[in-house]
C-alpha cells in the first residue's frame, strides 16, 4: 500500500497546551530568544531533539518492572551487557548515564597533549569534550555533504582522500578517527559500509583507532540495506554487526536508537582502555555494573535495542521523515536533500539570504517557527559551531546554516507533521520580513544551550 502506517497503537496520551502567538512572543523574549530556555509546556510540537524524547513501548515498561537495583552485579546489567555485546561484538560494555558521559570518559583516556581527532563531522558534545581537553577536532565531510541541495545516497561519508592525507600529515598526533552514524551535523545523513570499511583500513594502517559514534546505528543500517545492493538481503542486526566490526570502540547515547529516555555506553575490546575507562566511571558515574543508571533504565535500553532493529519500525521511521521533507519540498522550502534518518534540516542560509551568518539566520528561523506555530527546533550553524579567533577577532562560520527539526520516535502522528509543514510553509511565504539577532551572552563551551540574544 502507498500509506505506511505507524507499526504501533497509542496506549497513553499526554495533552498539549495550546498557546497564542502573543503568549509565545512573551515567552520567547523572557527566554532571551533561545528556545532551550523555553518551558516544554509552552511548546506545541517539540522537535528540539530526538534524544531521550521517545515514547517507550509496553514491553519496555514491563521490562522496567524487572529492574534489579542492586549496587553491584545487578541482573539488569547482565541483560543489558548481553544485548549490547550481541550487536557490537565488543568485549567490554561500560554503561554511562548518556552519550556525552561516555565521550568524556573515552576522550580523557585517549588524551595526549596536542591530540587530534578526525571525523566525518563531529557533533556538538563530541567536539566540546575533545576541545575541553585542549585537543583538536577536524571535520572531513565529503564535498557533497556541505551542499544542502545536492543529492548523494551517503552524504554522511568521510572524505577518504583528505582522511588519508591528514593521517599522514598528523602522524603520531591523531588519537582516533570518529565516524558518526548517521552524520547528525551533516543532516542526519548515512555513512556507507564501503566508506566505513575504507576509513577503518586507512586508520589502522597508521596505527590509529576508529571509533563509532553509534547513537543512530539502526537508522544508518537501514539506509545501507536500502542503498547498497549487496546488503539488500541482510538483516539489520547483520549489517550493524559488520559496521561495528570495523571499529575499535563505540560511544552511544541510548536516548536515540536505544529508544530510552536516559542512558548510554562505551564499548571496546581493548583491556587497557577498558580498565582506565572503568576507573573514571567509578570516579564520576558509578560502579561499572550500573554506570549512573538505575536497573530499570538498563532494562529499558536492552529492550529498546531489540525493538529498534525491527524493519517495520525502521520503514515507518525513515518514511515519516521523508513525508515531512516531501511536504516542504513541494512548497519550495530549502532544506538538506535527500531526507536524513531522524530529522528535517532546513537550509536557513538559503531560507533567509538577507540575514548574514554573523546575525544567526538559523536562530532567527528557529525562533520564527516557534512564534508562528509553537514549533521548537534547534539551530545548527553559527550559534552552535561558530568560532572566534582570539588572535585576530575574526569569526569562522560553519559551511551550513541549518535548523534541525528532529522527530521524536513513536511520539507524533501524521497530523502533527502536516501541521508543522503548514507552519513552515507560512513562514517561508513571509520570510523577507525577518531580521537578524545579536548575541548578548555566551558560555565558553556549548554556548548554544545557554546563550541569550536580542533582536537587531
């Protein structure tokens, strides 16, 4: 059939508080024109993130009731460990309260003065954890990956020629190659198995680790199944297992493809890395068999990791994002093409050509979507990734100015998506009246979470 239905029934509902534009204008001004500071109850359609915002299944809730809250050696940990090990193949499974905690631990273990990390595109917390230690994160996306309108089946790929060159040029300094699957900052775009395989070969030839940021591994595996012919008959589990086989370690936020509201892990097979990581885990997160999580959380993640690989679910998940994109494309709204796995990425630079990067077009657009229809998205552009050179005072802007509208898993229906598309189309029709913002406050790291703005 043409219509792909949600492969689930709704068992419990949460009411949405309807607001007026006048109310939203007051809310946004009080929040310093930063949607992170807006209360969730003042949002109609919350597309800020797909992280930790999933609806859990009846089986996940049932599993939570089996949670063993023992401090050490809980049954829930061993069920969690077995599920992660089946997918990743790694020996050491180290839970953490979320993905950035796993990143912080790994990068502290790998840190050496002058360390460099090469990646397809580092996301915000990954980059921040690297730079906080004084190390450098270098993005090496393929050329097609920085042109929103250009079509390519695997725009999340790393540029293999640049990777080979940088591995040679920075020999001895590269601590790891980090492949983010799917590539979030690049538009939720997938990485091909061929690209991952060759990146692994290049890294290992130079004695360098390859690390997977695997928080959307199942979505990436589904794209591989659809777009690489040799994987058409493979199961999602088989594809995922091959993906992890090319890596030396992985960090994962289970708040994405774990279908859970909290949790994550670090996994590897290197005994020395694992020992050092567990020592840091005990210091800051908790004992290695709970890692800052309750037993019920470990149970929810273990069940979620099984459910996320169901092809009926993935077909619905990817198609729902495609449907959203198609609705906007028909209205001429500029965005990253083709659709990614977890979000629609509006091309704010093309949407608002009258707003220069220094005046934050993505932030302007995200704010207007909230004012027009109560939709909360997030800027991925000069607010999130802009950098000022302290020596010259010049600001380096990222290659794309985007607004990400991330779709929570199993939360919204088609009518919610239709409403969001209608709001965005209306804003696009009146886009010429929008003007820029100035930043009035910023933190030294991850400034987009707490920055404040004022209209120009």
